[in-house]
């Protein structure tokens, strides 16, 4: 019965994660059961593959109208301002990241939706956090606006679960790498841009130092984790703040050398900017034992496999343009 009446709303469907999440959920369920929404329209493929609504995630009434009109049962809230942009617009980032979350949590509290996915991030950690194999529970003193909003969001998710029984589920995404949609305004964005520049110019100027190691993940794994945690049995979700999640860790020098296996002429140089300080405050690797044990998370794609997939896909994209 559950799946018969399941209707999903994706907020921020035109972003880096939202685009692929929408596509995957529409393959998995009937396309008309997956409503995409964003502050503006997205690319043709997304717009033509199922229902779409223009929605400002901070507008509670507009959100509620969509939820009621489409009889939405689950919301994936993917709209957010990422770490680098948030440093430039702190209040705008805070308002967007927090108000959109409260809007969705309050709809769930009022019984208008059954389940919520909200992404957290490795940005919840800070300089005082152990950097290697960062545990699920540890010191968390985030120093970025984005990290503060994500950590606060985690606290509120847990609060809404404990106080109001809201079925909210969350993971701490590492840096995400994909070829379909560009990321916007993050500190880990270099790991996407590097592939584009490798194919276009065989060289890349990196805004992080060569030995800045960060946790990363290929988008297919991130989407599998997202749908995986949402489909897990309610009683298996034991952490209601957000789960640590890991796949691989690398620094710019290492990703560059994996690209060189395919494009031998590729060269990289380094011009660190303000994002270096953000990266320095984040963990280098993550212990995600609890996600693996509680709801069966498993990553599949390694750095070498990811590089192969990225280069193959982007080569095709650039040939066709
Ligand atoms: N990828 C994000 C960023 O760089 C972290 O969650 O902001």
C-alpha cells in the first residue's frame, strides 16, 4: 500500500544532486509520482521527464499548496547554499538553509507528509575534530556559515524526531563528483571542475593546495545512499541527526595523477584561495561504520573507476557540443 500512495517532492531538483536524484526516482517509481521543484526551471531532460513546479523553498504557503495538491508523502529537501558561496552571503545562506528545513519539518510535524530527507555534510566538523577516520560522534565546532547551518539542522532534525515523531533521515555527504550537472559554490567543486578542464585544456589551476585531502564520493553512490536510507525500515534508522557516510578520500595531486592515466599530457598547478581555509577545517577521512551496520550502506565506486566514468561521459558530452 505504502508504495501505491507514495508521492515524492524534490526541492532543489535542478541542482547537482537534485537532477540525478529526480532522474533515478522517476526510473524507480512512475514519473508522475515524482514532482520536481526548484526556484527556476532546469534543463530540458528534467523538465520533460515528469511534473515540475517553480518553488521558493522559503515560501511555506507555496510549499504547502504543492504538498496538498499532489498528495505528497515524502520530501527530499536538496536546496541549499554551499560552503564557499555561504561565506560571501552569510545571512542569505542561513535564511535559506534553515527556513527551508523548518518549512519541511513543520509540514511533517502537522502530519501533511510522512517522511523527510535532508542532507547534512562533512562541513558539520571543524578544526578541533579528529581529522582521520572522523567518528560519528565527536567534537563538532564548525567554522563556516554552511557548517553551522548544517550542524544546527542536525540538532533540529533529531529534536523533531524525538519531540514530534517526525520521520526525518539524513546523511553527511562528502564532496560529490558527477558529470550531469555542475556543483555550485562548494569547496569540493574542484574535483568536478578538474575533469572538465582536463578534457578541454589538458590543464587545471586548483584553488586548493596539492595535499589537501578530503572525503569524496561518486554521485551514483550518493544517490544510492540517499534512496537507501529513505527506503530503510524506520526502526533501522537509529541516528536521527545525520549519518557519517564515506567512499574515498584524495587530495588534488592524487586525482590529477588518476586523470593522467587517461590524459598523459594533463598538468595541474596550485593557486589556493579563501576555500583553502574551509577545506583545512574539514576531516580527511570519515568512519561510516554506523551507516553500514544500521541500514546496509555500501559504496561501490573507487577513485580509478570514477575517473574512468567521468572522462568517458565528459568526452561524449564535449564531442556532442
Ligand atoms: N560539497 C560541499 C561543499 O563543498 C560540502 O558539503 O560545500
